[in-house]
């Protein structure tokens, strides 16, 4: 069932998403060669708790951490570890959710680590473009397939592939609500979008083949060819004329400045 949110509920969701954006800005200050993904996870947990939130990923279906930290060929759901030390030239996708005010926020950002190859930086830029182009389709009267078709078209025309196994979703009081929001599809297909729908739109785009495998931990999803992937995500509310983006990368941009992708 799809739950339309009231204006008051949307504003509560925005507050949760702002806290998540500020959490990512704290991580942006320290993401560099030599730091472990476990250190990032500890920082995020403490910041969220200190600011009145609850890490919604922690213990969700048994997931053992606050963050998903997906490095290089890991597309999603990489588990933070003391053994995983970020190296110069890596990229790391950070994905997390916060429960605040009874609602869950969700966004993801892929950070370059040190000096990253130009072809990988271009993957990041194109994936973020896919995100915003998809968001442009999240308006009243459009169809769900318009979002996926737009993302797929932009990724593939630039020579990249789109992951099929993982998709976006509705979001609100629960982390995963209806409907699923695919990053591929056909324009004009799917349900008609209505004002008040809240969606997590999250393109996952690969430099090489789109196929993924799940590692033995049951969570970590990586590309079969071990080529890098990128992942950006915003929580949005469908509105007339223009989608309302509830999450934000602005705090990340304030930290990174000229290094902001």
C-alpha cells in the first residue's frame, strides 16, 4: 500500500533527512586514505545519537552497522570493518537511514578518496546526474516508469550499466514502503505519481557490467567484473510541477568545497 504524506509529515521527514545530511558532512571531514570504514561507522553512530536520532540501519534485518560503506566494486551494503582501510584512489559509497520524529530518512553519497582516476570521477558525476534527472520526473501526473527510463537512458548513453537487483522505494514511517522505484524501465509504464508520495530514488551505476553477486556475509553486493560502481540517493516528495527534495548534499558541499563532485 502507498501512503500519501501530509504536509506536516513531509516536514518531519525533512528534519530527519537534514540530520542525515549533517552526518555525512561529518564523515566528509575525515574521509581520506588511512581511515577505516569502522571508524566512519563509529563516528556516524555517535553523531546521530548525540543529535536525537536513531540509526535505522543498525540491526535492520540483522544488519550489523549504522552505515553501509561500499568501496570501489561494492555496489551496496558493504559492512564497515576495522580491516578495511581506505586507499588513495578509492571511491566509497556511504548509505544510511535515520529515524527521527517517527520518520525515516534515506540518502547515499559516493565520495572520492584522495587522487581518483578521471574515468572513475566521470562515473560519479554521471551517476549524480542520473539521480537529479530521475528526480525531475517525480511530479504529479507522471508515471513511475518515467523515473527509471530517464535514469537508464542517461547512464547507458554515457556508456555505463544500471544495476537491476537493487532499486529505490517508498519511504516514510518504514524504511521500505511501496512502491519500488526501479532505475530502469519504460516511459509511460507504472503507477501514476500523486502529490504526497515520498520516494527514495537511488541510481546504482556501474563502470563495467551491471551484474552483481552477494558475498558470503549475505549483504555485500559487488560487481561480477570487479569494476567500480557509484550510488547516489535522495528522499523526495512528489509534488505538482517540481519534486521536493527532502534530503540534502549541501552540508557535504560546504565541507568539500572544490572537491565536491
